[in-house]
C-alpha cells in the first residue's frame, strides 16, 4: 500500500505482478515480487523504498534474498528469471 510519499499514486502505476499465492511455484514472497516488479520498471532501491514506504537498505536486503533464492548474481538476471517463469508480466 502506498502512503504519503514523493510519488503520488496516480503518477506511479503499479507494475503487473502475480501474487505469490496465485503463483504457487515461486519461492519469493509478495514483497520480494513487488520489489522485483519495480526493478523491472527501472527503479532504484531508493525509489522503490519511497514507493513502498520502506528504506532503500531494506529494498537491497530483499534484492539480496531474491538473488540468493533464484541463484542469480544481478537484479536484471533476477528480473529475466521471473519473466521467463511468468512471475512478472511484460508490457
């Protein structure tokens, strides 16, 4: 949920993601999928933190967990992995 941030809700539409519950094969949490979706939109950790009302460091923690769970090294590899498996929708 968005709270009072520098990004008004109308200006920052949520990227399409599948929830962890509807995608039972994903090893990622809903929050991790949310971070990954914003990464796919080109957002930095600081930007994502502001959008999600968490710190940029917390976003970095989630990204580290994502990479570890998916056995990849970079954010973009994680995004590509998620898109190939249908966890993120492409525009």
